C-alpha cells in the first residue's frame, strides 16, 4: 500500500477538496483506496463526499464507511458540525493511531490522508505510526504571496522528514471567463517563485471553479464528476501521482 499526504502550510487553499477528489479518482480507476480526514479539529471531507458521517465498530476495530469503492474514516460524527471539541495532544495522537492501525481497511492500494494546515501534531503522529515512511505528499497552495511563506515552511518540514514531495498543486490558479473564454490569473503567479526557491515542481494547476465554490450538493466532487477538458486533465494529474508513488 502506498501512502499519500495532502497538505499545505496554509488554511483554506483547497487541501480537502483536492484530497477527496484525488481519492475518488483513484477509486474510479479501480484501485482500493482509503481516505482519512486527519483534520481532527475541522473535518470536512464528509461534506465534500456528500455523506452523513458515521463511525462504526465491531467491538475491537473501527469499520470505515464505504462510498463507491472508497473506504473513509472521519471523526466528524463524534464532533457534530457546530461543536468544538478540545483534543489534547495525546488523545488526538491516539485517535490518529486508531484510524490507521485499528481500522478494518482490508487490502488497500492507496491511503490518502487530508491534513490540517501546517506541521503540527497531526503529520508528526502519522509519520510516527508509519515509522517515518510516507510515500509522497501533495503540497497545495494558492498563488497569493500571503500563502507562499507558510507553504515554504511545510515544504521544508517535509524535506526534513524525508517525505518525497510529489509536487506543488496550485489551486485557484486562474479563472476561465464564461463570456470571453480567456484565462484570468486573478491571484497572480507567486507559486512560480515558490517552486524556484524550493526546487519543487508545480505539477498541477487547478482553476477557480464556480461549482466548487458554490456549496451546492456534490459539486465539490466537480473534478471527478464533470466532463470535458478539466476532467481529463485532472485524471492525468492523478495518474502521475500514482506513478510517482510507485
Ligand atoms: N478550485 C476551486 N474553485 C472554487 N472553489 C474552491 C476551489 N478549491 C476549493 N474551493 C473552495 O474553497 C474553500 C476551501 O477549500 P477546502 O476546504 O478544500 O480547503 P482546505 O485547505 O482543506 O481548508 P482548511 O485549511 O480549512 O482545511 C471551500 O469552500 C471550497 O469549496
Ligand atoms: Mg481541509
């Protein structure tokens, strides 16, 4: 099984949207895929998947939810969307540990993990559970200058922890005007500087998509549900990820 982290130094850049769509795309390609929402304080993957979160257990193990070939674990059902839960460090670590080790995942080809921003307890705990061996990370950013400093820090963290970086995925790269058909780079081109500075390639550019932004139904799975050019391009991005994971 190959393990993939989807991370960023910055919040709100599209980590969860990308992690879920990548996992769904892998499952649609016929692979056995697990998805863990490691964002314990602010889980959102269930919203993107359009499912009611539920943690099941057979008494000794957790049973992941199954959505069209994708196996999925989240703490969301135990939290409640409007409730804040105080997770002390050790409790959070134990939960992450259980999600990975005490869950009936079966035989997986890929484990995709969606992280909260930064290099805090969550990635450290996941690294420790996997004996510091993670097969790859996608680093998500948006092109604004304000995002890039924090993203650079997370890249340095991954390098230090010897996590192979598959590439920087630039989200909200541009917007294709529905009237004139032109690409507008609303947030500039800052990611190019980040790539140059860190020596990590930008391997995907995902535009701003009205449907994803608009919180309606399962539109957040737009990248894997739509038709047309972007759908094909997204498939290629994910193929490349699987190749790089080995
Ligand atoms: N390409 C896109 N086009 C339009 N809206 C997007 C795009 N990507 C993400 N969004 C929207 O931006 C918001 C943040 O996305 P998301 O929750 O995936 O980010 P995140 O990095 O996981 O955030 P957090 O740090 O809070 O976990 C969501 O409302 C999402 O629907
Ligand atoms: Mg998120």
